[in-house]
């Protein structure tokens, strides 16, 4: 089976910023992305958890998308502009996909 190289963009972001991030990705014509709740974790400021949180302001989400290498730079510019003043972690990795027409 043949595979096609792509880039995986993964962003951990605060709930209040999630809608803005999705709108920017839509404006950039990112073909698709998936959003999942982040339940708990550990970072430079220690452990955190959604447990007991009442408001959305403390909740975190993970968004990931698979992109062509050529489409990544403008997306990263927009993502950085959004998360640079917020809590957010952005990673990019190389992946191989088996159905390239979906991306």
C-alpha cells in the first residue's frame, strides 16, 4: 500500500480561544481538523485537570489537522498570532497517510 507524506499540526489551547482558532483555520481553507477535550496534563506550571472546573475558561482542548507541507507556513503564522498571548502548545510532525485524497 502506498503512503503520502503530510504534516500533522497539533494544538493544545484554552476553551475561550478555540472558536477563534477554528474560524481562522476555516478562513485558511484547512480541509479538516478534529477537536477533542484535554482531560488533564502536566506542564511547566505543574499538573492540571478538568475535574471540578465549572467554567469553560479553565478547560483545554486539543485540535489536530493533517496538511500538505506547502500549506503549513501560513497556517502556522495565524496559529502563532492567536496562541502567542494565550496558553497554547503547538507541535508539527511528519506523518504518512494512506488516503491522500482526504487531505
